């Protein structure tokens, strides 16, 4: 798998509010109401990341989750990073019945 060009990353980030391109990664900080919401989000993402076999670099401080996505095998951003970022955004969308 090859990494995306800067132009391809910029195009993909148009649909990912709050995400930015920093160096060889895309990053975002999520802010939640409290620690439980932050950890719940991380747990939901973890199950998807494991299935995707692509794991985020992230950290948590109380109600904030700082995320950095990079594909280390190509030292850049790939479609897997975009796919994981999109899934993170979907997790936060209200469920519609």
C-alpha cells in the first residue's frame, strides 16, 4: 500500500471536520463531557481498529482524546488512516432509527 499525496489527503480531509494534516499524519483532538464518554469512545474505536488491523496513536487526559493516525509501514498517510478517521466520526454521529 502506498501513501497518499498531500493533495489526496487535503481532498479527504474536506469531509473530516476538525482533522488536520501535520507532517506524515492526520490529527484531531476530541473533547467529551467527561472521562467515561472519552473512554467509551476509545473502546468503540479500538474494536474497529483491531478488525482493520490498523491502530491509532492516541492519548487521553480526562475528557480529551488526542488522535494521530499514520501508516508506519509507508511512513505516511494511507487509505487506512482515512478509513479509521471516518469511522471515528461515524461513532460520534447520533443513531437514527
